[in-house]
C-alpha cells in the first residue's frame, strides 16, 4: 500500500491511503483512508472528512473516506487511460420480460383500485456478462463514453478496488459504479436542503401529458412531507414546478423543493431516515409502495434507485443523486454489468406505454455501453429471464 498518511480521528494513529478514486461534477477525490459497510438499519455518524457514499435501494450503506479532494471539474483525458470495451449488444437480459412487466403494472393498478397505494415505481434490472481482469473493467473509459454521448448534471464515477483484508487493511469488497443520473436526491448547502424529483418522461415535451403532471405533483407532495421532517416549520417550498428538462434522447418533468434545515450542519442519519428511499423511485404512500415493489420485482435493485454522491462531514455539505441511469459491475459469474430502468405506475397507466417508457430510459445508455451508438444500432435486444428468448418485436432497452 502506498500513498499519504492521514491521521485517524478515532485512534489518533496514521492511516495509509490505498487505491480508489471518485469523481462528481466539480469534485474529484483519490486515496481511500477509511470505509464503512452497513446493512439496512445500521447507523453511520461520520466525524470528519470527505466521503463518497452509495446507499442501495434496499438500505445497505457503503461509504469511502478520501485523503485528497480537488474541487475542480475532472479532466476527462486524465481519467481515461483506455478504450471502453463493453458487453456484446445481444447479451443483455432483463429481470422482467415484457409480459411479466405488463402483469406487474396491472397488479399495481389493482392495488390503486383497492385503495392500497396511489403510485408505485416498478423497475427491472438489465444485466450482461462482462469478464474483466482483477478490479473490473475500466470505469473511466465508460465515463468518457457517457460524458460524450449522454452528459448528465449529477454524473458520478466511483471505483475502489476490493481488498481481502491482508496487508494491514480491513476487508472491503470495493465498488464499481458509473452513473449518468439526471436527478437530484438531496443537496445540502448553507443551511438548506434541496431535492429535485423527476416524474414524467417522453421523447419530447409534446409527449408529456396530464398523467405525467398529476404523478409529478403527487410525488412532489411526498418530497415536501419528507423534507418537513428535518426543516424548520413553514420553510419548505416548491421553487420550480413541472419544469421541462431536456436530456439526450428524452425530456423529463422536474420539480424542485427546498427547505431551511433545523440544524445548520445536519446529521446524516436524520436526513436518511426522513427521506430514504427517494420518493420518485418508490411511490406513495411510501411504505405501501415498498411492500408492492418487494412483491413484484424478482431481484434487488442495489445501487439503482438508491443514493450516489458525496458527503463532506467537515463542512456539512452534500450532493446526492438518485441512482438512476447507472451502471454497476460486480465480479460474480465471471463479471457482470448491470443497469436498471423503470416507470411510475398509477391508475391512469397504460401497461404497454409504461413498458415503452422503461425502454426509452435505457435505450441510449445501454447502446452506448454496448458500443451500439458507434455501430449505428438504435439499441441492443435484451432477453427476458423468464424464457431466455428475445421479446418479439421489442428491444428491451
């Protein structure tokens, strides 16, 4: 292990930084000096330092403290040592095929009819084999591909190689995440907290309708209620309602909600307990929606739909994105690349249209990761887990 020594606040002994890097808009960090890995329900109280944070949708929290932090835009050339080699376009599989997804949509509509829930977000996870050397494929090469082909306001790249516990280091399974998230979960700065839920997606503004606006307002109310749990009474307000945001290949309907925090330097656990998981990717009421999600989705979402970003425990500032439009790689089964996509379901949902929305959200990014945009393909086909066959007439994107 090489790198600078950093004083450990708890033990008052120096710690040697190990390999690891993280980049966010305006921030790049290197040299891991500490990490935590907590199951859902575990309590984390960082006492100082800059941390890159990943909270899985199911609640697992992982965070890495970095020794060196540079608050400048990352240099793309410096962070791109090689060319990205992605999975074969035909190799992607979906945790829910078209038929299963349409059935899940109808199940949510039935729950709405019975008064159990108003809205629930139903997702599927795409995966493709991607063998790689120790440490995984090159995340910075994929980062460069996405920056060129699908720039995003809350993008993130986190790469910490695994450590087996030898050489004086605690065991750490590491992390490999490349995200092109367009959605702000929480921004904490100057005693305020901001959230920017996305609800409503279409190829163009003309495709956004009354159902999208109603769903956005419903989730905005849930975000307002969440923030009121940590903000001063009367300070939570909507500052930008139903704005149209253009992103490569689609348009989102976005609202921003802001409030003044009760504590100028908020405690992490207070914010997490009040707001997690993000309202836009769970549903309303949140507890009932989560029960439905668990009953209908066959696999865990992992970092997809969770929170990805940074927390500065010295300044009390943070920027966390909702973990959508996100790739993550693990070494299981010889190496697997994953990507999630989903849609919010209400009584007014049309099942086929909701499936198509999940296709739209994934099409460009999956094609970029597969090299499809260079080959001129619109999107790679994806096989359903249920029958192992491609969906007829549809590319699962």
